[in-house]
C-alpha cells in the first residue's frame, strides 16, 4: 500500500467518524443519525474487495468501540463482517451505477440494526422490536440512505482522482479477444 493511499484512507476514516459523532449527532433526523462509517465501509469494500472492506470496517468499528462502548470489539467485528460480505460483491460492482452500493448500504444497515438489537437489547431482556424499529432503526436507515446519496459520489470521486487515477476510463479490465 502506498503512502498516498494510506493517508487518504486514514483521513476518510477520521472524517467519517468525526462527521458521525459530532455533526450528525447534533442534527438528528427523527432522533437518529446517519451511519457514515457504515457507508464508508461498504464503499471501500465494493471499491477494493474483501481485505480492504474488513480492514476499513474493523478500524471504523474499533473507533466506535473505543469512544462509546464498555466492551471492545463488538462494533469492530460487526463492521468487519459487513466489510467482508460487501467485499464479496466486488465482481458485480460497476462504479458508475449507484444501485448496488445503495442496496448494499440498505441491506447492511438493516442487518446491522437487527444484530445490534439482538445483542444489545434482547440479551438484556428487552424484546420490543416494534419500538426499536420505529424509534431507532428505520429513522437511521432513512437518514443513512439520504446521506449515502451525497457521500457515495464524493467517495467515488476521491477513489478515481486520488487513490486509483489509472482506472479512469477503464472501470473494469476488458478481456482481449482475438478475432481471426
């Protein structure tokens, strides 16, 4: 990994974390904030594959664990798992089409919310999933979708111009066909 890529990824992770924990927590839409680190994890996984998705997800989750959780590792493993699963979709990914990233973000946010509900609420004896979905999960999902419609093109632009400028015009390598 070259230095420019490492610095850019570090700045993106810190920016996303800062955005999620400061600005979006002060401007809650329906008492929920967008999960920008989830958007970043899914996009990095789709752009560069499973390994980068796992690393980005683990670092994002570890930052969240350090700041807000009593137990280290829950969000780190959850984000890393989401990065791994979304990284497996790299072969089906077209950078200029927002449908797959948006679908991956929506499905990841729903899975993230359900896993969080099970481990943080059900195991503590709170079984009211309707309340959790109405007051936390669905508003967060809507806000995350809205933010991802703005954040994804910015991440794509950063990916094309800074991280991998050689891929401009060549979104996927074409196979050489020998015509006889």
